[in-house]
C-alpha cells in the first residue's frame, strides 16, 4: 500500500512539471558530454573518453540514489508527516527503503540514457563478464542500503549535509573520477582501503582495459556490502 501511494505521488510530481523532469535526465547527460569533450583533448590516454563516460554513469547512480533519497525524505517528512509515517504499515523504515529503491531506479535509467547516447561516441566495446556482474550486484545492494540509511537519517535529523559530505569523500577516494595510479601515494593508500574502489573497478571491466578490480578486492567489498545491507534491514524492521 505504501509502495503504491509513494509511486502515485511521485508520478504526480514528475508530471506536474515536465520541464524539471526533462532537466533531471539532461543534467547528467550534459556532464557526460562536457567530460567527453575534455577527454578527447588529452592525447596521452586513448581510453580516457570511455573512462569519463563510465565515471559519469557510476557517479550518477551513487550520488543520485543516496543524495536523492536523503533530499526527498527531508522535504517530504516534516514533524507532523513523520509521526504519521511512523504509524503507517512499514513505518519510517519502509518509507526509507522505498525512497532508496525509487531514486535508484531513476538514477539507473539516467545512466542507461547516458550510455546509449555517449558510449558509441567513444568507440568503446561493452563486454560484461563475471567480474562485471558481481560488481554490479554489489553496487546495487550497497547503493540501495546506503540510500535507505541516508533517507532515514535525513528524515530524523532534517538535514543531509553530513550525507552529502560522506558521499563526496567516499567517491573522491574510489578511483571513480581519477585513475588511482595517477594519485599521490597517500591518496592511493586511502583508495585501496575504500571498498567502493573495487566495485567501481569491477564494473569498469565491461569496458576492457578500464577494469582495475580483483577477486580479493571484490570479496572485501562484498563484506562491507553485507554489513551495509544488514544495517539497512535491521533499521527497517525495528
């Protein structure tokens, strides 16, 4: 019931302002176009264009899911609405999960749109293998879990600055924006400790020479994903 009501309300919001809805999909695409143009001006790395497109796709899924869930829950749940939501079936925990799944679905469609438009321009070949599918599963589970936790945090605290800061730090040291080998040694060490690094590297295996992950790294990321999912489910069932 909560899921149907939420999607009905969200569809009404999207249809109410078609301009904002269109802009929501064009913004990440424009970012990809600008990065792609920049990449083509650098001659030292022939794989840089597809690296940039993959970066936009991955960062869009992560940031728009987590920050989108946090922002929407902060805007939706004033004190009065939050008390009503906590008394409804599923409560605030169920709402947080629905919010994360919804934002994750929208972000995924945005990134697929980017892939369809921009990847052919890079000449990259998309060849998903076992490492890619494992990394994609870890990415999906971890992002939805983080989005659910962020949504509840923002609903309870009324702010999401801490969420935004945390996501920014994690992505900065994940190899999503810069090849890890180009970073200074101290930043490279932090990146190796960051589990998101191995998920990002695993997804990039579908683009051939962009892959930088390993089975051990994915296992390490898998442990953190299980922890995040367990934390999200525990909070939802409380």
